[in-house]
């Protein structure tokens, strides 16, 4: 006599089937290919396979109590509730719940292996969770003298029998902990398996902590985000200044340091690795865990940081032909680079694109997915060089343009790094030519009542990158600067803000109070010199010329969509940028900050193993344009020196230029914190 | 108009073909699949592709001078002769020699990649040279700004284009040396490629040194043999006492040490690795090379040494069920075990067979090839345990038998390790019961004139393993010991050599001269006590019972061939061993020493990559017998306590027993040196 058949539907997948009464729900789900997580393999230990019974929704049935559809709460479930974590109302462990009658079972997102990880910005697709490393609990048979066999071989056979994992390798360094772990736990283990091929860690008994860190190594800031590889959640974040700053603010001065010091590269490699290790310890501490629980690192960096981190002297990147040592993705045990996570933990570094277009840009692409866009999309990441990607679903091009460090506040007379006291917002009255401004660390404008009091702790110290853009743009809009970038000396008559400075003129943005207590406050005025304006002209001309070159190659006159990545992109006022001609004309509502897109790319690579193949393949197919080799680049550069520039009509910009600039600001809330640390 | 076709035959392969006149010989050889070595890829740099023209042997031609068959000596060849090594008479570089007319070309063995490496013993097949690591010289294109690409990618493309190596990986640690090497050499490199899959080392320009080390880690002695991986030659050897001896002479006392000291395993791991590193330095120094030139290590060891070397606590091997951590072969970068060869160098450890049957036995099997024998072959390797393999081409069985350390001279009242002064040969006159003996370090018998003078430096200090066998066997042949192993007290009447020793009797082998200067010389007599005889009985009964068990399993009554491996096998007198019943009856000329077969196995695995698959597959198919689980073992053991034993008729032995024992000694000349170091 055959057992009575019972029907079951799983949501949200909609998969359905009939099973003999008393079939465990997890078994039914598996045979239907329903995505339910389990680390312990149905032993009621891990709590990952929880479901709820969506009773009464089954068409042909009346509403019934759950008890008639499913077996009553088992001893294993009661024990789990007591020992681990109480089961929420209506939740059951599907491995210990048997089918009794037709029913609909809901698999909540946290019980799915391949759940979607929600990204903040609405325009992005969510990340499909599919981490390279997974945990498997397994019971290993006792050694048998009749069939002498290594304990590793017992383990491998159990993993094959229970989880279908075949041909697994095992890190040799793990062998020493195998027998002690088996002994401690009565021969049950949790193993971490990397890419379905290698056992990279093991723990006695049930182990459920599985973390990865997504790392963004910038020239200025290094940030790490600890993610739970089982849920995709970001659990902790930490960042710090790149300690290499003491060898030079910008990348080229660090390369110069390396050239002049035989041990310079090794020294810089050492301190950046130490910095990362600090961050790993910090984020692990934030979740009250240990770096031992971190099994993976994914990392993005510009080419020079990338090479230094790998221990490679970046000297070849300091001059033509800017030859990378490797442009391929790197996959290596983290310990080989002295990165201290779990001994078997792996590091994945995204591929570089070209000598000036690094793994950080690969991260931006992974995050922004220009290859999936119908719209012609421009991605710009500004640092010492601007890394530029242009394209759509048909093709992608990339180049780098030598903007120099002016956008970062360097080589500007009163320039400084973005930090408390730095001018970041400026407005100039076109009538009076009087400015008002805001500094980082205060929400007040300089003409508001409590400004002096609120900024007294740090003072007004200089101008940061976004402040420079604003003040030059406002000077242009107020008529202080001509189309050719000349500060108009005739205005000396109209305003004391315009002063002669040898044979050129300067604009006085800020005059310190002569009565101020000398301390944090600067004692000299903040002026915008003719040379400062020239530096901005050179930088923006380089950026624009690079973009124009790619537009040429693609054969488009217009760009549909612009995404500005990184700290610069988060803080810049789009309209000011367009006033200066940094970026080509585009509908203003199609210009936005991509936030920390490079870091997001690292997080995608961390949470979704397949995305690594995607970006590796994509990078090999990107058309790499070397601006220095393009005869047209020089002409575009010269043409772009004017404000906004000679070749772009900027209809979108001038249709809105009468509105106050504030109304079109694009700053992304919350994107600022990290930068100011 | 097509070029005139020329015929060429290559010897010894006999491959032949027609080619356009002026075809380089190397190209012709390659297109015919003739095995000619080349590291530099036909650039006349490496000198590996030398050939001679066996002129006039082509049937349809008259004898002609070589000049008409081949192009005259090229500038490249002249330059090679001057810069590197003069070309021997008649030798040409096939890469720079063009075919002019029909001819026969001889490829000498040293120009063949897959040459045969001759093994000493005539009964062995030679080793086919096919090392896992090979060198490839390559010229790497200059970086090109038009097509930005990493230098690694340039290198990989060049290796694919020139050598057909596809999909190569590259050790991440090598990346840092890539660009400096390219710079140093004008962008030419030699790379070492492991198993056609990974670049593990690189050097600027042409590099031809490529060494591997075969290592045999015994409980007592550790030996390393440096081989040229391009020629298969053993270039240097070194050995030392296993420094773990200070934790215990035999394996079990070392395991006890580990059990009693929490850091004991780590300590022993450290000192054995240090010892290996010493040996690597020594052998590299012998060839005036550096450990950097060593790219591979292959290693055999018993299970406990194997585990300690891998950093695994061997405590589970100290008691039932004797569970190995792993029985699989180990393949790992040597640096991961702190072994100092080239940073990218690889270690291969042969697989273990069972808890007591280690990678050393796998080495013996690889060397002896019982799986290819028609004859039923017994392989015995005696240490603290005897590792026993029995079988032929149809099936192989293995077991280990707990002989204890008596055969190594331990637990014997006057026993000692084989060293100068240890008694190793003994004869007892059946009439007078007077003994004569020889000690290690002297070729004289104790009754010869200069014996005392020649041994005065070290004296007569004790009895080593082979000496124990001899003296007990001689005592049995002289009637001093009964079939049951009892020293016959009645003989006290006949000889002062027999003395009462409590309730049992002893035989005085050596009475020190009362007048001897006290120093190296021992002052107490060397006696063979009743307990000594019992220890030998227990040991030999265990060995014999193990063999008998395997014979039972196979279902044979007789063994065709016996090979005794290791130091014990090299020094033992076969007839004495048979007199005692250590080994079953067998035609005496079919019993021989296998020499250091385990070490030879390591060398085979070093020189021939495919042999690794062979032994791995073979080991999984060996039937492993656990003597402790076999009810019959105990009975066989008891039966084998008698001399020779109760179940074996020993017809072969007794047909020759009248001949003096000396005539059937099987010592292998030259096999002794290593042991005595």
C-alpha cells in the first residue's frame, strides 16, 4: 500500500509537487529545486531552513489550522528554540517539519541561498547573493581499521555523499587541524568550501559565522565593509586615511618616492597592508567577531595602489608606456600578501583595465553596469587622473585623462584636502561681487549669524576640491572671469575683492578677522589667483578632452546619462561643473553621483561569484584608448580651455542657468561622512 | 618554382620525412615529432638541441662529407662555442643547421627531452625522463600604448605563440620580479613551468639550471639527492641523522614525547624541516649552485615522519585505529612548509597506504614495480614496523607488522645503532662454540692479527641489527639455542661462553681485554641473553606472521621472489634471516636487497611526472590488511616463534645449509656508506 500523496506549493518560487505524506518539507523543497538554505544538512542545528505555512491559500481547501497541514513542533525544533534562538511566530525548521496535508509554504528571503541583496539607489538592480565561499556541516564516519583510510578521505566522502561536492581539494595547512577538530566535536565539522573546489577552513561542530570584506583602496582613503556572506548584509564598515599619504599626497609623488628610495616600494607595500589589517580587526570587532571569521576579501584600487598592494614596484606605471605588470584579476590566499584574515581566506582583486584605468574603474563598471544600458552612459571617476568610461550595451570604451591634482585641491594656492574648515560651497553676488561660503563641519553660510561661533573649533582653513570648482564657476557666472579664464582687472574699480597680484589679478574669497585669536584660524586671506584659475582650466580641459575623444570613437554627439563616481562625484555641484565645462552637456536630471561605485563593485564581487567572471570578460572587451597616442586629444584639450569650452553648445545648461544654482545641486545625502574621517 | 625537397632520417627514433632545402634541422625534427630538447626555442643560446650528422649511411647515397648535407657552421654556432662551451667534434646546433641534402641525423641521448635515465641494478627498467617542471626561454614584446596590456599578458601570449602553452597561471609572488627581469634582460626571460599549468619561477635572459631533490625521511636517517631535471642525473647527495632522534630512537617514543609535551609536535616539525633545509643547502653547494635553482622536492617518509613533516600531530597514529589525517599525495608550494628552495618551488609527497604503511612503502612500490611482475613478489621494509607488500600483476596487498625495534638493535641488552664498533657479522664454530666477528669500521675478523689495532679507535661497542640476526642464527646453527629459542644450559659444561644468568643462560660473544685502556672500549662483556633471543623471536614471528597473512589472502603457498628494502635489507645476511624464519622459504638467488628503494621511488617521482599518477592510482587499489583485525594473525605469530618456524618447510634453505653461510651473503656493494654517516 502506498502512502497518501500530499500537494505542496512553495512561494515565492511557485514550484509545486506531490509527495508522500510525512515527507520532510526540506526534502520536498530540494527535490523541486526550491532555494532553501541549510548549513547543517537537515539536522535542525543551523536554523537556516526556516519557513512559514501560508495556510488556507490553497484553492481547493478551506482555511484550516496549520497543525493539520504540518507535523506538530518536533523535539529538535523545541531544542533549537531553547539552545539557539527562539523560532519567530509561525516559523518552522523545514528539515524537521513533515507534510501532512496539502499546503502552501512560504520561504522567507533570509532562508534563501540566492536571495537578492537590496541596493540603496532605486535605479540599481539588486545583487543576487551567490558568494564564492559556502559553509557545509558534515558528520564524518569513525575511522575503520578494516578499511584504513585518511580522515581527510572520510571527510571528502561525507561531503560528496551529503552535499554532492565532488573532487574537492583541501588546503594543506588545514590538515593539522582536522583530527583535533574531529576529536573535539565527536567527528562533526563545518567546512568552508571556496568555489565548490577547495576546503579553505574548518571548525569543530556547527559554525555559522561567515564574513567577507569588500575593500576600496583609494589614494587618500582606504575603506572596508564587512559583509555577512550568508545574508549579504553589510554588518560593519571602517575607513582610514591611506597611510601612504606621508610619502606624497598624490600618486605621482609616491611613485617618485619609490624611484628615489630603493626600499620605497616595499615600505609602502608594508604600510598599506598593515592599514588593511587594522581595518579588518576593526570591522571584526564591530560585530564582536574575529578576523578568523573573515573568509574572503575583494578589493579595488587604482593601478598604482593595486601594484603596491601586491608588492610590485609601480615604477613602470610612472612613465610611458605605463605598462602594468598584470591586468588580470588576482585570486590568491590572503596570507600570501600578509593579510590577516582566516589562514585559508582568499583575496580577489578585480582586474585592471589599462595603465591608468584600474581595478577601481572595473568596480565602477560592475556597479553601474553601463554594458546593460540602452542610454549612452558616461562614467567619470576623478582623482589625480580622471578615469573615464563611455558606452552602452553595444560597446564600452575607457581612457584616463591627466587632470592633475587640482580637483583634489592640490596645486591651488589655498587648496587643501577635504577636512573640517575647508571651503566647499561658494556663492558670489553678480552685482556686488561679494561671496558667501560654507565650510566642511558647519551647515551655516558665512553670512549667517552663528557662523564664526560654529566654526571656531577648526576655523576657515582653505578650499577643498569641490569648493574650487564652485568658486571658479561662480567667478565666471559673476563675470569676474572671462570666457578665456582671465580674471578681469578692470573690476578693481568695482570691488575691493579684486586685487592686483603682480601682472595678474586675484579674487579675495576670505579675509581673516584681524582680531581673531591666533590658533587654528589662518591669518592670511584665501584668494583665488590667476594661476589657480589656470590649474582648473588645465584640469577640466583634460577631463573634457578625454570624454570628447571617447565620444568621437563611439561616434556620438550627445551623452544620455552621466554618473560621477567617488568622493569628488558625491560633492561636486553638477551645474557648476557644467558651467566650467568639466563634463559635456546633458539633461541635468540625468547627471548624478554614483556614490562610492568602486567600493560597491568590490561588494558585488564579494557577494556574487559570477560577477567576477562578468567583469573579467567585460574588461578584456573594453576598448582602451590611450589619450597620449591620439593626435586629436591635444586639439580637444586646447579647445576645452575656455569656459565652458569652444565646441559644446551646452543647451541643457543654459536653459536652467537663470535658476539659482542651489536648486540643481546633486549632493547625495549621507555620502559625505566617510570622506571627512 | 618550389624549393628542392631533401630527405632526412632521425636516429634513434627512425622518424623520417622530406623537407624543402634550407629547412632548419630543429624545425624538421619538430614537424616529425622527433624528441629534441630546446630551452631557448631555436635561438642558439641554450645548446640543448645538439645533433650529429651520421653521414653516408643513407642507402642511396655515396659517402659524402657532412658539409654537402648540412649548411656550414653558422655564426650563431661559432658564437655559442666561444661564449658557452665548445661544440664537441661533429656536433651541431640543430636550430642553426640547415638541410642541404639527404642525410641521417643522430640525436644523442643528452639532446632528448624524454631520454632514459639509467638505473644501476640491471633488473630495473630505466626511468623515462619527464619532469613536472620545464624551462622555456621566451622573448616578450615591448609594451604598446596602442594596445595597453599587462606585461604578464605579453609573457603569456609569447609562451602560447612560441611554445604552445595555453591557459598558464602565474604564481602571484612572481609578479614583483617580472618587470625588473624584463628590464634587466632586454625583455627576454626563462620561465619554469610546472605541469604545463603554472609559471613558478622566472629569470632574466637564458637560465639553464633546473634542479630537483628527492628526499627520503627515515626515522634514523634523512637523505637528499639533487637531480638535474633536464638530464635526470644525480649530481649530489647528502644525508644526516634524523635530528628527532633526541626525542627517541624509535618512532613510538617520539609519539610518546608528543603526547606528553603540548608543543612537542611543533618542535619535531621544526627540527625535521630545518634538517631538510640544511641538506638542500649542502647539495646545492656541492654543485656550486644555490637553493634558488631547486624547483622541486619529492619526498617519501613513514606515516609518522610524513605527518610531522606536514605539521600534523601524529598522536592518532600512536594507537588504534591508527587513523591517518590523509592518505592522499600532497602537492604544495614548498614554502608553505617552510622548506627553502626557490620561492615558487613545489613539494610532492607520495601517498601513504595505511596508518602503518607509509609513503616510503609507496616509494618502494614505485621503484620495484611489483604490479608489473609475473612472479609473486614479496617486498619487505623493516623498521620499528615491518611494512610488507605482496603481489604480482594481478593484485597487490600491503600490511604492517609490529616487529618492534629489536631488528634495529634496540631492546637488546648489548644492542646499538649501526655505527663504527658495532658487531655486524658473527660466526660460531659448532664444535668449540667459539665465536669470531667483524665490527663496522673494519674489514678484519676478530680472530685476525691486526683486528685490535684496526679497531682501537672506536673499540667494540655493541651489536647492531644485522649482527643480532647473525649471532642468534649462528647460535641456533651451533645448537646453542633450541628450536623453541631456549639457550641450552647444559652447554655450560662444554664452554665457558655459556653462563648462567639467574634462571636462564647467556652466551658471551665478546669479553673485553682486562688490560685495555679505558676509553672508547666497553668494559663489560657483550652477551646474548635469553631475553635478547626472545626479542628476536617476537620480532621475527611478527614479520613472518604478517607475510603469511598476506600469502593467505592471495592464496599462495610459495613466494617466487623476495626484495628486502632499506638499510636492514642491505645489510642482512639472507641465509641467516631464513635460518631464523624471518622470511618465508624462497629460492635463495631470488632473495635480494632492493637497496634504498624508497629513496629511488622519490627519485622516480621527481624525474617522471606520470609516475605520480601511477603510484596514486596504485595505492588506492592496494588491498590494505590490518594485522590486528585478523584472527589468524595471532596463531601465525605463535607458530612463528620457533626457529625457523612450525609451518614453513624451508626446502630451499636446507638444501644449502651445509655450505658455509658466507657464500650466500647478499650484501650490496656500496650500499653501506650512507648508513654509516
